[in-house]
């Protein structure tokens, strides 16, 4: 993986692609109604290896980064508004934390997440 290096008066600061991927992945987790698209194999690997965001692809040079984010959208959620919200969050978080300029955040909706509603236990009127 490539790194972004910034030189300061006292030394250098290196930002790896994995850090940018993690920031983007955390932005996805902050937004209700979406999740990173992962395969079963990705899920198993993440349990045993350090956190990896394979659903976030990065193209990075010294001062700029472009991202490709693959997501699943919960059934019933409007895709365009949630994708725009995600683009804004990813751009804001990366630019704030790294001083990189985000040139593009391309969202790919890879599927629909059909979430089953949990059954709530019936309230017994005699308990009150």
C-alpha cells in the first residue's frame, strides 16, 4: 500500500492508505441505513486479522485521494439521499483528519440489506 508523506519542520508524517480506508469505513458506520458491502470470506478474515476495509478502494497521491465505496442499503431506504450523505461524510472526515483533498467519493450500491424486524415481546396488561 502506498503512503502519503507530509514534511514538517521536525520530521515527516506518513498516512497510509489503510488509515484513509478506515476513516471512510467509520463514516459508513455513522450513517443509519447502510453498511459496507462484504463477502462471507471478508467477515471471517476480519475476525482473525486486523480490521480491513476491502469495500473501500483508494487512489492516493501526495495531496489528493479518490475513493470507491461499496455499500449495502437497508430495504426501504432511499438510495440517492443516503449516498449523498455518505459522500459528504467521507469527504469531510478524510479532509478534516488528514489534510488530503478528496477529489471523488464514488458510491457503488452492491445490494439491498433485508433486515428482519425483531419481534417485541407482547406487553401483558396484567403486569401494570
